[in-house]
């Protein structure tokens, strides 16, 4: 392999969970549950009961229950229907302008030498997320997805993402192997990884984000836990994450300009940019002195 000539680890990734992080309620509650006429509380109780009784994977149970309910009510749900339903999704305050604000912050502070990308990793449904108004801000959306039969009807899970399998996608981002079918198991030296973990900031809202926060932080990355403003229970969960050092910072899920979350995120971004500047200079110094990367 020829020696690397230019420093290329100048991309920062902010990786988001969706439900409870960018949007207050699970996405199904704005979209598919009203469509099939099932009250959210009843739906999740049924899923939880069956999960417990059958010792089943909760995500698979909910994906099957959605299809069974739609079938029972004779409601057709195709890929497009999911995307159209996404218009009903609500976001926390400031989410819709958050991405541009951070992009311009990094563009200015990084003097054009740092790139910022946003990624979404969700156990929810990709079909719904693809229809959201904030879709265009994401480099990739990783989420559970249905297989559709020749009538265009969802029949079976095609991709399943759970709390723990979310971590696979952190490595996809880290290694630049972003397609679902690309192998991420071969060894890749640190210097070849396009987005080192130290350039990753993970933002999530609770216990389901613990595996992702832990993988990110233990590999030198950063994590922020957000909580629904005015929810004591959510605040308590975040304080536990902070105490256990699973998150660098916690903040209310209020994405508006000059809010606590924006300030803390910008602080982390500044720290990451300073580290990128250091790594770039280190790289140049080593190249000048004919020292190979290892
Ligand atoms: Mg969540």
C-alpha cells in the first residue's frame, strides 16, 4: 500500500438517536398507530406482555404486531404510506434549524478544513424516517426496515436494529464502510479509519443508548444525553448516565439557539476541532521526517 499523502481524518460525525432524542414520542405514535387506530399505550403494553411471555426480541414483536393489526383492520401499508405519515412527527424545539446552525459553526470555526456530518441510528422504522422534514440533513439513516412483497405490502423485517446492534453502525461510520452489506470485521489500522471515534459525538436520550454511548466513549469519543424538558423521570435517567460517565454532558432536549444543549455541543465540537488540528500537525511532522503511520 502506498503511503498516505494527505491528512484525511478531518470529518466529525454527530450521531443521533431519534425517539426521545429529536422527537418527544416514539415515531409510531405520530404515524402508523393512529393510521391503524390503535392507542399507543395499549399497543406497547401488548408488545411488552408478549415479549415477556415469549422471551422474544421486542423490536421483532412490535414490527410483527404492526403488520398483524394492519391486516386485521384491512389497512394497506406500503413504503410510501409510511413516508407520508412522517409529516405528523413532532420535534423538540429548535430541531429543524439545529443542523444548519452547527454546520455553519463548524464551517467558520474549522476555517473550512473540517467537515461535519450528521447520522441517524434508530431502532424505529427507516420508511418513516425517510419521509421526515429533517431527512436531508443526514448523511445516512440507519433504522429497522420492512421487506415488501410484489404487491408492495410490508411482510417481514428486512433490517432489524436494536439497542446493541446500533453499535455496528458506529463502526460502519468509523471505518467508512457505510453500506449495510460491507464487511466491518477485518482489522483496519486507526490511521485508515476516515472518522476516528474521537471525532464522533453521540446524542441519545436514555438506557437504550447505553451500548452506543459506551462504545463511543470507550473508543475515545463523546456522548451527550438529552432529556425531555420538564420530565423529572427523564432527568433522573440522564443523571444516572452522567454519574456512570456514560455521557460527557446532559442537557434538556431543547435545540434552540443559545440553549444549554447547543452550548455544550459546540464546546465538544470545538474540542474535537482542536484535536483534529493537533492530529493534522502531528501527521505533517511525521511525513516531513519520513516516519510511517502505524
Ligand atoms: Mg431514544
